[in-house]
C-alpha cells in the first residue's frame, strides 16, 4: 500500500483533518495491538518462541519489511512489502497476537533503517494491526481462534476462510491507507482507490495466496521455507525493470521530475475529478527561469544541469502535498494544482515558488541570484482541458516576463491568441504542408548607377477563403509557435530553387531571405544552407540572410556557432529595419554583417522631417565608415530617391523603384532591366520614373 506521507517527513498540522484521521487510526490500532498481547499467555508465547518455525518466520517478516516490491513509479501507488506473505502465514499458524507482534517489529526496524518520522511509523503499525485484526475476525467466524497460539496447519476445508480473510485484510488496509492519502493530497478517496487498487490487488492476491503454502512447507521442514525467497527475488527483478521503464517513459532524465506525458495524465485525472464536484478548480502554473541562459552560456551545460537539478529540488519542496512539479524541457517547469480554492490561492503557491528560487545559489565558487516568471491558468475559469490550460498559462507567463511582474493570471483580453488566430495557425500549418505559400521578389537598385544589386524574397499567402493574408499577420503568429522553423525551411528551400533557376540561366542576382533571431542561432541552419547550395550547385553569394536589429540586443549572436559557421561558409548577413532598436553601431562591428537596411519609417519622411533626414544621413555615414553597404527601404518617390543618392546611400528598395513581383514577373523584369541601359538617380541626372521602372512589366 502507498505510504500516505511519502513526500514529507514533517507531521500533519495539529487539528487538521489529516492529523485527526491519523490520530484516531493510531489510537484504535494500538488499542487492538495491546489487547491482542494482553490476551496472550506469556507461557504460550514462550512455548511458540522455542520452535525453529517461529524464528524462521520472524526473520523472514523483518527481512520482507526492508524493501518493497515497486510496481509503478507513481508515489500514489507505492510498493508492496513481501512481509505480507510471511505475516499472513504467521496469522494462519500462530494467530493474531504473534502476527501483529512480528509485523510491528518489522515496521520498527524498517523505520529505523529508513529514518522515517515517528508519526509515519506509528500509523503504519496501527493500520497493519487493524487490517490483520479484520482478517483474524473472519477466521474466527469460521471457527478459528485468532487469539490462540496453538499452531495449526491449513487444510483443503480452510480455503474459503483463508480467501475471505485475505480479502478482509486487503480491503481494510486499502481503505485505511487510501483515506490518509486522500486527506494528504486533497483528493477524493474514490480517485485514490481507483489509482492504486489495480496495481496492488494482483500482488496482494499472490502473496496472500502463497501464505498457506508457507505454513504447510514450514510444518514439513522449516529449512525449506527460505526457498520462497527465490520466486520473490524474481518478482523483485522483474518489477524493478518494469518500474525503471515506466519511470524513464514518464520522468525527466536530468531532474527526475515528471515529464510532459506524466503531467498530461495527472492533469486529466484532476480534471475528471473536478468535473464531479461543484466549484472545484484545477490550477496549472507554467514557470520559466529568468537569466538561466546566461549561466548556461557562461559556465557551460554541466553547471547549468546542476542548477536545474537544484531548482527541481526547491520546487518539489515548496509545493503542497499532492501538487505535481514537472519539467517540460530546458528551463521551463510546470506545477499542477489538482485542487485549488481560487486564483488567490494559486497566486500564493506561485509566490512561494518564486521565494524558494530567489534564495542565492552557490556553484563553482560563484553565487547566482535566480528568479522566475510564473503564469497561472485555472479550470474551469480559463480552459476546459490540458492543452488550453497549458497554452493559456504560457500566455500568462509571457505577460509576467514582459511586464517584469513575476506572477500573472491569465486574462482573456490580453491574450493575442484568439480563436481566430489559432484557426489561422492551423491553416498556416496546412498551407506549408500543401505548398500554398509563394515568394515574391523585390529588386534592390544601386542609387548611383541604377543597376540591380539583388532582390529580397517576400513571403505571400493567398488563403483559400480569406484571400491575401498579410505577412504582418501570419509571421508574428508563426514566430510565437512551433511553425517558425518549418516556415524558415520552406522559404530558404524556395529561394534556393529560384536562385538556381536564375543563376543557371544567366541571371546572377543574390536573393535575400528574412530569418528570425531564433533561426539565426539554430545550429542546423548552416548545415541546411550548405546542403541546399550543394544540391542546386550555387555559390554562397547567391543567398543572403536578413535579420532584424533585435539580434544586437543580446550577446548570443556573437558567440553562436551558427553565426560563425555561416561566416565561414561565405553566406552574407544583412541587418534589417535598422534604427528602430536601441543598439549601437559599435556592437554591429562584432557581427559578420555586409549590409545595413535603414528602416522605411525614417526613409519615407526625409523630405518632410529634418530630424529623420539627420538620422538617415548619420546612419549612412556611420555604415560607410564601417565598410558596410547601406540600403534604404521604403523608397516611394523620385524626390526621396534623389535625396538618398545625395547622402551617399548605396542601394534603394521600394515601390517607386520596383514593386514585389511573382517569380515569373521578376524574371522578365530582371532580364529587361539588364538589357536596358540603367539610369542613375544621383545628380545631375533628372529622375523620370519611366526610366527606372517600366510600368508595363512591374
């Protein structure tokens, strides 16, 4: 049977329902124990103790109490002690007084060896005594004298009595222990019994069924009784392998915490129970460590792993009994509250977790101050099932991280993942699988000589029912989901295929592809590009990767293996939307960037705003001083193009120069533009849009 206090060695709070229950069971159990010994004649006990059978069984009961047979890695299921078989044999042979006496000695030895708390030892003695008293009462009803120490050997006529006595023992112990577990973990006794009964019943049936054979063999020759240890050893070995496989499937290998699979099962159990109770709530907390990556990158993964193990230990010792702490991966943990009063109670648990984590950690001679962001979602307030609970606690966690508040409860009006957006995400996944997305290409022109200096690949999605879906709508959605990597792979493959078509037909234009900061730090990206270039027989300069300025906000890019691999491969990087962040150009020198694109929000106003003109001019000058190429985005008029050329901006990109075109139209445009004499926009030439962009082919 499960130990009702396996997760704690501190006693229950005096006056609590659990304390009252344990006290009542302990008092009643010890009363029965004392009464059984009181009814025993010392002379009879001394006479029984003079036999080899007595001491053989006594030794086996104590040894069988030292280590349980574990059938499941679940703490709620617990283990089954082989001492049950030998103690039940003692009950059949010598009666109740000797049986409970031997079992008490075995439990006391077990408690001393495992250093269990006193209240746990006392409860275990009491509940086992009551269970054997129930079995003894059944035997008494069939004519056996449970208080008698006269040795007897079961016969074929005792089968019914023995079977019912074993059933009484099992039911009594199951109810007593399940009641304690239910109070300890704040679960219904029905749910606890349902969880444990299947694992325990077959083992107990086997052990109790062998007990009469132990008595028969012992009566023939006590020396043969230890032979029962051999099949028990086989059971131990088989059960250990089974539990190990079960544990590996359901637990995290690094921390030993439940993994996502176990969390799903426990959450579904809690939700099923909550649906049967009025006003019952289930809470799911998602916890993400702040600044953990800095420790990992600075001191290495072994130190990071030890830190995660310490975090796991602190979390498990900060939650309430019955709560489940799981590791989802990386530095992300989840805490399931199977029963929680309201949002305030869930916040209290979250606050306690954060307090436990903020205690300084000392590793490798250094002290770390950890913190965490926690998101909370409740059933039925916020979600009806596990997946939505997890998704909405994730939303709350990011709100806590963005607002630096530490703990946030899910709020629907702050959730950007509306049902419509979630449907759109599903449509996007299907669009990628069905190759419904298309790349459009917008040329970049040299503002000094009017020649094409490459094209930018822009993703377009024509939805079957919504029509054209703008990239500003579905790209952020992909970045917040698992689809971004798949989307990036799709775009790179499509761009390489188009580049191969152009390069092998004489149109040697570089294609720029936008990738996210996460993609840039992906170690698989250089390998994918190298394989693609080899497959299409393209030089590295045929492709360029554009990343936003946000990559400069952290130091990750400067040490990333992927960035160094791209540089050694010869694939150029361009910095997109420059000027909208808070980074400095000094940091820009540390990245292998060849091109800086000035954000369109500044470029479009240089003719109206002196401030924007000064900003653009400063960026152009500084980029040139670093030996890089400047590209102005959003060139929408001849006047803007002329002003940029006067500043010395290298390239321009915008609808006035050339609009985004399909692959077919872009191919035709590039060939016509190559055959025509390029017209510069740099003074003293007067700019005529018709000279730069043929409206018939754009």
